[in-house]
C-alpha cells in the first residue's frame, strides 16, 4: 500500500482536503457577515475521503454531516456547498434542507437528515436490495460516535448481520456528541476497555490523521463487504477541530490545552508534510493552495447570485399522469366472492407476479402463518425470496423499507397493529414523509406500510385496538387510507402501487373476513383514486361522514332512519390524507346537517379537521357534530370497549338530536332466556371452520365449560365449550359442515346470571327505536328564499340523436311520385335522425344527460330536481326522469332528489323551464336538470306523407341554476310564460307505443301554431320588459320551415332554423337550436324562445347569451 502514495495521488488528496477546509473557512465568513445562518465544519474528518478510492459508481453512500471531503472526492460540485449554505433555488433541496444535509442522486449520495442514525437503517435496506446485484455494489454508512448510541444504528447493525448484507459502517469517533463525552460510553469503547467486535463483526480500528493506515482500513473493509456480501465496521478516530456548529462554543466544555493538543492530529498538515517529503516545495504548495482558494471563492460568488427559492406548500409528489381520467372500479357486484383479506392477498400476489422489485416483509408474514390475520397467506411459498419475516422491530421494518425504496425496490412493510406505529414514527415522519419534499423530488420513498387497525372485536385492548389515523394524517408527505370494503381495499392498494407515493394502508381487522362488502376476482382491474370518497347512501336530511369500522354503523343507522321517513347521506371517506373535501362540502351544503364518525380519539381527530373545514368553507349554516372515541384508552373488557368507541346507539341518539327528534328505544334483554353458542376459530384470520364432531343434540342439558363441538380451523383443531348452561334448543350445523366463525352453532334455553355471563357478548346489540319529530325536518335550504332572486342560468346543453341518419332520398322510396327536393321545399328538411334497434326514449335521454353532467363536471347527486318533458314515454311508471337519474349514477348509489315527467308536447321544454325557474326562486342554490326526449319514428304511418317526412328522434339535457350557482353559463333566462287552448286530439294525435300511429291535421295545426306563437312571444317580451324589436333572433319550435318563416315575417325578427338537419324533434327542437346559437355566435344576443305543441300548448321565454 505504501507505493500508492505517489506525488500525484497526494496532490489529489490535498486538493480534496484543502478545498473542504476552504469551504469551511468561507462558510464561517458568511456567517460573520450575516449572509448565512448555519455552519457545520468537517475539519478533522477529511480522511474519510480516502474511502472513495475503493468505491464504484453503483455503490451507495449514506453520509455524516461532517463528510465534506468524502462528498468532494465522490464528485460533489464545490458550488453545491454554498448553494446549500445560502438555501438558494439551485441547491439540491431548493433551500429546504439545513445547509450541511446534502444529497446527490447522480452520485448515489442519499439525503442526510437531522435525526442521526436514521440513515443506518436506510443503508441496510439499500444493501439488502444490492446483495445479489451484478457487479457486487455495496452501501456505505458514515456516522459519528454519538450516533452509535441511537437505537436505529444498533438495530441497523443487527439487521445487517441477520441478513448478511454488504454494508460498510464507518464510525467517525471524535469523542464528542456535541458537548457530551463518549469515551467508554459506546459499544466499541466499553467501561472495561475497547471491544474487538460488535454482533460478531470485527471492528477495524484506525487513526484518521494516519493516512496510510486509514487507507488500508478502508480497503480492508470494502474488500470484505464487496467480496463476502456481508457487513463490516471501521472505527476512524478523528479530532473535531472546530465547534460543533456555529451555534456552539467548545471552549465552554473543553480546555484550551485540550483544544490545542487536538490540532496536532489535524490530517491536513500531515498531508502537506507528505507532499513536501515527496518533492513538492513550500512555494509550489503555497501557489497551489492560492489557486484552490480562488477557485472556491469563485464558486461561492456564483452561488451568491443564485435566485431565492419559492415556497412549496405541498409535501407530496403529484399523482402520475395515468391517474387522470382513470375510472374507478370496485369490482363486479354480481360475481363478488372475495373478502377484504382475500382481496388484499390477491392484489399482493398480482403485484409480486408483475414486478420483481416488489418485496414484502414484516412480522410473521411467512407461511405457514402468513400474517396473524392471514393477509399474506401462501405468498412466501410462492415468492420465497421476496416475502420475508422481519425482526421484531417496527423501526427496522420501516427504516429498511425506506432504504429499499431509495434503491428502486417497491417495498411493502407490515406492522401487526396500529398500536405499534409510534415505535416507527420517527422513520414515518422524518423519512417516508419528507424524502420527496426535502430533496425537491430527487429522491422518493414510495413505501407501502400495511397496518391492521381498530377495535370492535373481543380479545383486544389498549395495545391492539387503536387506529392512529389522526396522527398519521397530521404527517406531511404521506397518503393515509382506510377502506371499509373489499372492493375499496383492492382499489386503494392498486392505486398505492401505481401512485409511487408513500402510503400508510390501514385495514380494520374487524371487517377483514366480513361476508358483506365482498368483491370480484378481477383484482388487477380494481382502482380507487386516493382522496375520493364513496357514497354508501344518498340523502337530503343529514350527512354522515365516516371510514373504516364506523361505516357499517353509519349505514345501519341510515337504514333505520330511512325506514322512518328520513333521507340520510352516508359518505365513506376511504382516504384520510388526502380526504375528499369537495364532496363533503357539497353534501354539507345540501343537507345542512353533518356528523363525522371515527374510531380515533376525539381531540385533534379527523372529525375536528373535517368540521373546521366545513365551517370555514361553506356559505350556509350547517349543524355539525362529532362522534368519536373518548380521550381514553381502549379497555380489554369488550362491553367497556364498545362503550368507549362510537356505537350504533350513540350515533342514533346524536342523529335524533341533530334532526330535532325524540328517540324511544325498545330495549331487548340480552341476558336470556335464549342464548347462542357461536363457532370460533384458532385465530383472528379464520373466516370459516369445519365441524368435525358434535357432542350435543336438542334437548340435552349442558353446563358452563362442557365440550359441545370440535371444529377444524386453519392452523389447529379447536374445542368449543359452552359459555352458558341450560337446555339445547336448536343445533344449526352437522358434522362436515363449513360454518362462519362468530355464527351461531347452537342455541340454549338458559337461566343465566348476566353478571357472570357478560363475556359472551361478541358485538353490539342494535336495538330498535322509534323517532318522533319535535320540529319539521325539512332541509333548511328549502325554507330559504333571499328575495333578491332575478334570473336563472342555463349551464350547458347535452344532446343525443337517433343513430340512423335518414335523408329525403331514402325516405322518398315510399312515394314513387314524390321527389326529395319536394320534401325540402315543403318542410325545409334535408334529413332527420331515427333511433336504431337498441335505442329508445330512455337511452337517448340518458346519453344526453351524461353528456351534460360531464360538461359541468358534476354528478347526478349534485342535482336537486329532474324534469323530463316527453310526448313519447315508453312506460308510465317509473317516470323517465327517475330512470334517467338512476342510469347516470355512475357510483351505483340511488340518488336522492325530486324527479317527475311532464307532457306538453312540443312546448315541453318551455313548460319545464318555467317550473325550474320557480323551483330555483324558492331554493336559490338548487340545480335542476331538464330533459327532453322524443322518439317519434316508431309511431309514424309510413303511408302518410304529411307526417312521415317531418319527425326525427332526439333528446337534450339542460342544467338550470341561479346566477350565483352558475359554473359554465350559456344563457340567462327570464321566467317563461306558458298558455294553451286544450283540444281532444283532433288536430294532433300521438299514441302510446304499439297503440297506433301519429295523425295530424296539417292546415289547422299551421293556423294554431302561427297565432299562438305570435301571441306568446309578444306577451313574453312584455313580461320581460323588452321590446320585440330588440330581439336579435327568434328561436321557434322547429315544426317546419313554413311555420318558422311565417312567425319571422309576422314578428319582424329573424328566426333561427336548424330543421334541415334534425327535422321536427318536438320538445327537443328548441334546446337543439339554442346549442347551435351558443356554438356559432360569439356576440351577446337577446333570443326569443317560442313554441306550440299538441294539446294545444304554447310558451315563450326571453333568454340572453352569456359570453
């Protein structure tokens, strides 16, 4: 090794050592000038740079904050130290990290963090991912002597030994942990003397000022770890030649004599002496150092010119572009067979099969146990190298997962219970949550942390029943989700893999094996976007927001209230961070009553966050309440557990209070006389058991403790003993049956003392109740009228036409003596659309409504009223409006809204618009969906030339709101006027389907049409306060061109015609023409809408384009 110290090699070392020292000097100057604010010196630690000679490009470095020289040797630009010192936008962290905490993705230098010791677990995680890589890369972890006393460091060495991972631990021992002396206080320097090894790993000792010895020590350690793929430890004794930081004064705890003596161990003078001995004279060395000083100063000057960074308020990475527009899929309800546990298992199986970088590790996840709840059952058998048990240490599990993620793997880490999250919280908050933000996206740690959570099961207690989602949601940078169903669990887990964002996946153990909420086996299709909620039910009277275990409480309570005449909206958040603020706010505005239900304790819980947001951001009064666990721990006694957690009874009482009702409970005595002895398994993962022996039959008398049955569970045979004495009434299974755990095996006519038998309770008893309204429960919004209402707005128009375009040339074949141009001359029509074989009134209306809702980026659940105008209904009941509302509910939840049909023939749109106007006048924030749908072609008499050439099939959908609620307004509208001259069908007759054909007296209809439309438009102008002459355009019902021309001539105003394209589409013709105006005219226009229709009906309205 002696021959390696050539003059050239020494000059390379000198450059690194001296530049590192000059950076320190300039940093101190900037501090004194007030330009910078924090400085950490690397003086005395420069000999770590000798390590770089033995490193490869694919090695990984997890460094100490004093490792300036090693970073320089690795290739860190000089300017980066000053950019970081000055916290500029160009620095590695855009000014977010403290100045000494550098990183470089290009150089495999991971991000240094304040909680020292964290990097040791990361290094081991990286080394685990490198162990079998070609080229034999290694990880290097540098720490100070104080850090070796951190639990994370000790755990890291232990894990490296357990896994035999290629990581070199370098301990830079300067004898101080800030001011605390570490001599004889560490694992390598014990009270009884120095240790030779730690966890069986040799401690290679060397002095930092002895460059030859240090180089040899590093060479030995790297060679050992690289070749043997195992850990090594180097203890580098160094001198801290400065204060701890600029905020420290070591003279307060070190004597001047000690400080002066320490300078004799400065490696830089020793290196200078070696250079001079090798032939470099003092003048040449002085000139070289002057040049290096100038270089450092020049880089510092450039850094001072860099821009200041902008504040980044978001700590999370953006979701990938593939998420945009991706449709939610929660499974096929018709083929739902998988429980949540099975669905999670299936997703993990699919991800392991698809991506060799996916690795799973945690406590007890290997077969044969396959996790304490069976979530990973079978996976270690299938993927033995990638599904592994971990040591009993939560910080090791999460810390090494972060390291694996940094190295490019997709780690899924398992913690058995949420109660143990605090043991890993340092790694979650300091590493998982901050990595992306603190490195401006250069590094990311997309760890998926899977954690069982919650109570509502017997056998739990203060350390097996918590959820901690409030604490997790308070942590910037991580997604937190908690599904309540198998479909949501699968969709959210797939999304977590795809998002590449660190995610804490909380799954409630109480619902893992529920038969309700199963999902289908097409697991790879499941997708649920984090941050979007799910409506369990829709309602108008009150909103319940929950997630996890409490969703079923809310759903059951909603069902009970629905049975007594209330409309309850239940929102399952599913995702806690981010949470669906938009949907909760919209629901709270609709119902004016909100209860948030969650299992975590009350103070600073999600309920407080949600209610605070609703209070801040809603512009209407909302009655708000929280139902949460009290600020107490969860007791082992199950009855006490249920009393501590949110319960069905508490929720019902709270809902009754908010809805201003009195509730009377029908109490049921759960102490007898009949009790059930239930099937049990060998553990919480057992969903079903096989009955292998039954020892009792109906009529037998049994006593407490008597063996009544034997069942075969997943892991063992289980004896079931009576928990109550009495006479067997009924046995519900026979030998050979598979029965669900917690289901009744037999019932007993019991004479029991409840005080002795209360342990038999396995779930809350949800008793029946009766509500009595103390006041009206009508939504406050329905009683609210501002008095300042002036206009409605039409926000977009959706359209749908029949699939067949039928030209005059095609239709004329029925009349050989007629010509196509004759039809055009008589009617103005060139073509019309007719429905295809699978189309009808409902399908066209649904298509138009979907188009409109998509335009406005809303759902049917945002609508308050649906009015469907049609003269061609296919059935009488349910109404077309109701069926369309259900058809466009993409979440599968029945909407809660008013819906009805009306028949005013071709005037239907204006009749509906008047009713929408009046509804909004009373409820200013309402949204009304007007549908027109006419399918006339099947009713045509193809031998009647006068009608067969006229009619087409089309549907439209219009969103009507007040001006204040408008998002994409096309028109403002005055209140329409409607009128009529009823007649029995002599002039125009349209039958029901399969009940005849359309008949029309064309001459009489023409006369009625012209007279009624002329009167209507004149009256509408008077009512709206506008002169007829000031109308820019008439938009008449598109009956035929002769009528359109005549009404234009009589009024003296131009009239719009689109009849040549669509034909006469009855009530759909005016909105079709309005859409043409919106598309073709950019200037503001006053329009006169006017119609007449069979019956006879008439109407008109003045609208104005909004540009």
